[in-house]
C-alpha cells in the first residue's frame, strides 16, 4: 500500500522528528529526507559517544566525513529508523535523564511538526489527535482504504469519514453489583451492520460469550463479571470494518473492610431500676450493604416489677469508608412495665419507619442509636463482630 513517494514522505516525517530535538545543533540547510545531520556540542567526544551507543544500546550512528569529521553525527532515517520509537530510542540513549513526560512531549512535538515540502504535504491530511491518541496524519493511500472499507461514494467529507472510522468505548459498574461492568462499544456510522470484536485479559466471565457482535443502532454491548473484589482486566474492542480499536481497564475495587456478621442489641429501656434488651444479628456484605432484622417477645423480672416487650423490625442500608452506617426500615415495638405493687408504670406501642445509625470501631464494636420513637423510649444500639469485620 506504501508507494515510493509515500515512503519518501515517511522518511521526511521521521527527519522532522529527529531534527526537532536538535534544532539548535542541526545543519538545517544541508538535510536529506533520509538523513539528519547534527552538530556535536563542544566538549563532546565523537567516537566515545558513538561507541557507547553501539555497545550499550545497539544503536549505530555515523560520524562526519572529510572536513566534518568529528564535528557532526549522521543519523539515518531509512526504513525502521524513521519510526518514532527508534527516534526516541536515540534521544534517550543520548540523554538518559529524559523523563517519560519529556519523551511524550518530544513525540507530540515532532509528530506535529509542519511538513514544508509541498510534494509531501499535499499528500498528507491532518487528523484530530483524538483518533486513537497517536495518529496525527494519514496519507492518501490510507485515506483511499478508509473510503473503500466504509463504502464511501462520490465526494466525501473528510472529517465525517474519519469520525465514522473510529470506535468509542465506555464501561460502568452496575448499580446492584459492583463486580459486574456493562461495556458499550459505539461505531459511528455503523448502523446495524458493523462487527465489533472483544478480547479481555483478566479474571471473570463475559456475557454474552460471543467474541464478535453486530452493532444495533451503532452499538455492541457486553457484560463482564469479576470473580472477586480487587481483580482487574483489560478490554480491547476492535471495529472490523476499519480496524479502529479502543481499550478499557476495569477494576472491581476492594471489598468493604467492615464486611462480616455482628451480634447487636437494642437497649430500649434504660431507667433506674428497669432494663430491657433485645439481641439480634446484623450483617454487612463485601459491597458494604447493611441488613438487620429481628423478632422477639421478652419478659424481664426484678424486685421492682416486670417488663414485657414485643419487638419486630427489619432494615437495610450501607456503611461508608469511615465506618459510619445507617439502616432504615420499619419497626413495631410494645413495652409494658408493671411495678411490684401492680401499678402500670409504662405502656407504649410504636409502629412505623425508623432509622438505626451507628459507627463501627477499629476493633469491630458497634455504637449507635435509633431515631426517636417518641414517649419515654430512647433506644440505643451496641454490639460487636463475631466474624469478619475490621478486627477479623
């Protein structure tokens, strides 16, 4: 697909890349499309540098000839030497202190260098950097292939065709299951006929199991189910009609450190001489979801009299990263206190919605209260982890 003129154009692009970083030292008036010539900075040993490049990095560059011997380096840009990664390999070998950010900037700057040769620039079209993040130009040969693959006829708008050649992808965690991701690949202009392929590197399972799907209204959809928290996977999606691809990295996050089973109790009558306590089980799953329910009929006797209670409740909620939790639901509570002299000291019934708020300590203890039920009842909550939890 690459003809002689296009190949020459690629060498010119490569030269612009290599020369851009040596602009102060390069002999701008004496460049060839397949070779860049760089002045050797004062105080630098020509032979010592070239030997180090050859023996330490397997990179060979030429020295100057005739009157330029010892004064310049000749860096070839033919074939693979014109590839950006090889240009950067030379730069990093010459200056090992280059950081990843600096290398990235070099790639961006050199890739964006204007090509002044009309014979070349007339055959190259600028591309929005958003197209795959690494493609800044395409030549006419690629443009023709895109037109053929997308079955473009007549005069086509370049921006529209490039837009239709791309593939966009997104993924989100489902609301009810943090281990499941919904993946959507969008192929602009693909309608209901474009094939999108998926490949996932990581633990878990894919639904549907097909590695290729035909788009529906430009979209192809999959779900990815992780086996456990803390797992991650890389997803590669490819649009078969244009070869455009998109990559996603999915992560299942971490399980809640408060996941476990707790033994808790309501203390709903704490006055002098009287006490009433009901024990129940509270659970927190790996997603941080809190659930509790209980049903109890109790009778407490003392020298001061008798306490009879009837309790039924259930609630659901969640715990935050800081250990603060809330659980809301419904409750039905009846408490009757009869003194030793037979006099009824308290007789209350409460039915309706309630919220239980509590904090989980580093040792797995619970401490909190229930929303005010009115009357003389002011329930408190306490408990401890019996399995799991931050101390488990």
